[in-house]
């Protein structure tokens, strides 16, 4: 499933958020990508069930006008950031 920043309510920090029928985990790395490329779209995958609710994690990302499956380079300010 594709997820944009607006699909998540424009979140600005890493953490666990209510999302659809479960929770969404967002990392500092993903926030850095959205900060530099607000139009970025992530692929969300169901990781596991947590207290009878789905737990989604953001995986690969792309820009809306990127037709190929190649992932753009990470933003410069994301280097060295924790994934959690």
C-alpha cells in the first residue's frame, strides 16, 4: 500500500501512530526523507499484529513522478540517523 505524508496526517516526528486499522511505525530516517521531499511516497507493509491491531512499517520510497523501481538517493541530512 502506498502512503504519503498527508495520508499520515502530516506527522513531523518519529514514533508509533494510529493508522487505518492499526499502528504505523515511522523512523527518523523516514521523517528526514519527508522533510526534504514532502511528496515522497512510501510502501507500507504489515509487519505483525500488536494487541489485535495491525502494525505497519514504511519500506521503500519513491517520488510520484519516478516511473522506475530505482529508489532515489537518501537526503543529505539523513546520513547517520538512527532507523528507530
